[in-house]
């Protein structure tokens, strides 16, 4: 075997070894998974209580409990202070709805987003993370 062939095989071997080592490093060290990116945010819940109100243009009514979720613990005290105004704004939103508007999943999600926007407006915050309807019924 000539010296040129030995050098050529050595270079090819080093290139293959470098590719394998690079792939191992990429998949074990440098590649971040989605699991590592998930950050738990501590949330707090405030129970607004029971709501019973008529729905728009009908004899039907909405009855249910509403719970606000926030990422700011200090807002819980503010919810207590602003409770009457929050309840009033929520009732004003609900009475504009027809039964068919909130009986579907999309309708309920739209109502949820509308109430979150109203609460955020009253509280002057963007730290409302969710709103839950607990035990609600439309009759």
C-alpha cells in the first residue's frame, strides 16, 4: 500500500469519526427538549361565587359559579375589594347572551374570553390566566 492511500484512509476515518462524534454530541448535549422549556407558573384562584341571571330576549337564565385564576397573588386582595364591580360587569356580559350563544363549546370559550377581558379592564392587569365555570346550567 502506498503512503497516499494510507493518508487518504486515515482522513476518511477521521471525517467519519468526527461526524459520529458530532451527532452524539448534538443529540445528547446541545439539543434541548420541549420538556426543559416548560416553566411552571404558580397560579392562584379566586371564587367569585354563584351567579344567577336572565339571558337576553328569553325566559332562560344562567346559573353557575365562576372562579378566576391569576398569576399574581396580590390580585386576590384586589378581587375582594372590587368584587361588586366585577360581579356587575360579569352579569352585564351574561345578560346580553342568548342561550344558543353559550351552549356550545366555542360560545362558552368566547364568553370566557369576554369576561377575562372585562376583569382585566376593571383590575387594570394582564395577569388573569384563566376563568373557570364551575357547575353552570342554562334553563
